[in-house]
C-alpha cells in the first residue's frame, strides 16, 4: 500500500495530537488520584466508630505527636526501620514543605527523591519547556513532554511516584517581583539553577526569609554542594561577596556536562534537604562537598565559616558586616545591583531592614 507525502504529514499530525491528549489525560488522572487519596485519608480520620472497637489500622496514632496511616507505614517502612530516622523523622518530613527552583539536571533527581521520600508539600519553580537535548541528564522528563512546560512534566512524574503528597506548580520565572512570595511559602529552598544572578537572588531571599538553602552546582565533570543560611550559618555572599563578571560564568549549554554528574549532586541535594526537614544528622552547613567525577574523588572543603570571617567586608568604621539575623534587625551584605536593590525594596514589606550596605559594581561586572 502506497502513501504520498500528504498522508505521511497527516499521520504525523495525528500522532502528535494523540500524544498531547495522552499527556493531558495522564496528568489529569494523577491529579484526580491525589485528590481521591486525600479524600479517603480525610474520611478515615473523621470516621466515628459506633461499636466501641479499636480504630482501624488505616489510621495509627502513636501518642507522640505524629500520625501515620497504614499506607504510609507500608510505603515508608524502610525509613521507619532506621534507628536514626524512624517514625519521628518520617513524621517531620511529612509535615515539611520544600521548594525546588529549577526542574533541570539538578532538580530532576532532587524532585523525584523528595517526592518518593514523602515531603508533605513539594513546590516546583521553572519557566522553561522540555527539549530533546535535556533528555541525557534531566531524567524526570520523558520524550512525550518535549515542547511542554518542565513544571508540568516534573509534577506529573512526582505524582506518579507518590500520589499522597501535595505538588505545587509554579510555571513562571523566579524574579525579584515574585521570589519572596513564592519562597516564603516553604520551609526549605533547594537551588537547582545554573546561573549566578539566580543564585544571588535566591540566597538573598533565604537570608531575608530566614530559610535554609540547599545549593548545588554541576559543570563538565565536576560538582559542588553545600547548605547556606542554616541556623545562622554562612550564606552565598559570605563565600562569594561580589558577583563575578558575566564572561567568567559558564553554563552547561556553553561548556557541556556529563549527564550523571548533576544527577549525583541533585541526589545529594535531596539528601541534605531531607536531613534538615526531618531534623536528623548533620547538614552540610559551613562546609562544601566537591566532586571530581573524572578521578572519582569526593572531598570536603575547608570550613566556610572560617573563610567567611577572614574575608567578610567591613563598613567605614572597620566593623564587620554580616548576613546573620537577630530579633531586632536584619543586616544584609549586598552588592548594589538593581536586581538586589529591587528585591530588598520588596522585602521591606516582609521584614524590617534598617540597614543595607551596598557595594557598587565595576562596569565589567
């Protein structure tokens, strides 16, 4: 049977239409399954037994301030067996909220593991769409979502892994006009972006909002990981007070990256976020993990707090400036970029910031 060019074009269009329809149906099914699960849990919690029997096994109250259903106990049973994590750690995780900024190479594994491990509310922020050249490293996305928003694709994948948690989609770019509002809705922020301006803005927001920030980076065959602004610990500007020239900043699109490298760092970001949310272990605050994939070496850099104290800028009186917060005021060490100034102007509606130390940038910066 012969087909002409018109038949092939028509078939191709029909295939694309069916794929788009299938994607929409899958997303809708995932959303409805999540709603149904929440309704069932609500009914179980509110059910009143009239026969005087014990509560059903589907709702288990430990008496220690946490509550796990039978489904949760079965789903997270391997977590509950860990002496250092257990029921309390899982309960803390289920009550937590985490936002991941960037659903790319770093955000993909981080989102999947945070969803699978049971973060109560998981936010996804990204304005980009899925492309074919994302496939080798951004494992949360599939070919059927090419051309569609990354947030939509990532949310569908997270719901397919764990329909019992709440997924919040922010299909927009994180800007100075909306950053405080979005990040302020969550307990922990995971920075999975790949550019310096976003890193500075996110760090500044976390200082203003007093949120811990899990930051990761990957380029070529190397990766970095640390936790900023945790319990008064150093922030991004403690390590990098002044933004580098744009010519010194490399991105994966320019220099390339081996797909598995951001995968490793993204998994470690999820681990650090889980440790903070569940209140277990020692977060990577004041230290930086450095990965050299080519030589298979991982090392921990010198304590960032020491570096911060040695390089911290001072005011005109020789007094050190700080990004730490206290009950009376918030001192923010910033560079006088329009972006940061705009951010801090918006922040005044959130917290009282009586003093802002600005350092003008050179023309090259």
